[in-house]
C-alpha cells in the first residue's frame, strides 16, 4: 500500500522540500516524548477533576500514526523510488553509483588501496539492504578502476558487466577475463554507437571506436582509450 501511494504521489509536481530522514526521525522522537509527557500530565490533572481523556487519546493516536507513516514513507521512497548519483571517495580511483527507482548501475569499482572501493560500496549496500544491481560499467582496465570487482561479484548479483576491450592485453585485463569466466558473469564488450537502457537510466557509448588513440604520456593506451 505504501509503495502504491508513493508511486502515485511522486508523479504529482509539488514545490515541497522534503527533510532529511534523520531530521524526521529526531523530530518524531521528541514529539513522541512530548506526547507521552503530556499524556501523563493530563492524566494526573484530569484524574483530579474526574474528566475523561477520550479526545486527547484519539489525538495522540492520530499523531503517532501520522509520524510513523512519514518515517516509513521517507524510508521506502529513498530506497525504492528516489533517483540519485553517489560518488564514493576511494582516494586515487573511481567508484560511482547511479540509481533510478529500483534500477542501479555501478561505474568502476577500484582504488590504489586494494580493498577500499569494495569496502566503501559494501558498507553502503548493506545499509540500504541492496543485494543486486543491473550492471557494472568499467571504464578501463587499470587497477585503480577495477581491483574491487572480484570481491563485489562474490557478494552481489550482477546482471551485466559492460567494458571496452583494450587494444593491448595487460595483466589486469587477463585477470578481468578470469573473473568473468570463474563467476559466470554476462559480459558485454562495447564500442562507439552501442546503447543500453536500465529502466530510466540510458547509456550511450561514445568511445572507444575501432581506431586507437595514441598518446606519449599513456604508453599502454588504457586511459586515452577509456570507455566514455
């Protein structure tokens, strides 16, 4: 019922700034404490005057139900229906998450510190109770972009791995092929002109194409021929 209501109301354009969930939780806590205190105080006063508390009891129940619904509404919206992009701080490396409703795409998963990227996204996914994603997109085969991949695919269901084949085979690329084979992953080697859709997430591949881009500063050609 909550999912249906949220899905219905999210299509209505309203100029409302929704507070952060933590603030809502704090306000709910203090309002609940206040209502309990007020109830105890009024019980004492009304008992002396031999009056009934029916109206106040009804009001208190309505307030508690409304605030509980607000917390559940915010939590479910953020988890299932909200759209956002998260950029994780992994030092020298790259790790991003694109989320649209229930669709999720991870872009790169690596850092020069071997376990940092995996630990960062694993902690986030555990908190959000996420156990599967639509795709992992790998920009290129440098360790600071892919060295958290194996730990990640061990833990989570990954529907697709999207990558661009490098023009020269490197140790990282050979290891990537091993991971794909060992964990029976569906991998798609892409080039310029390819496109994908994951719900409202649209992916257009601009580079690389069939012609290798050369650079004196990048002898392996992995950076200059990254997936765009």
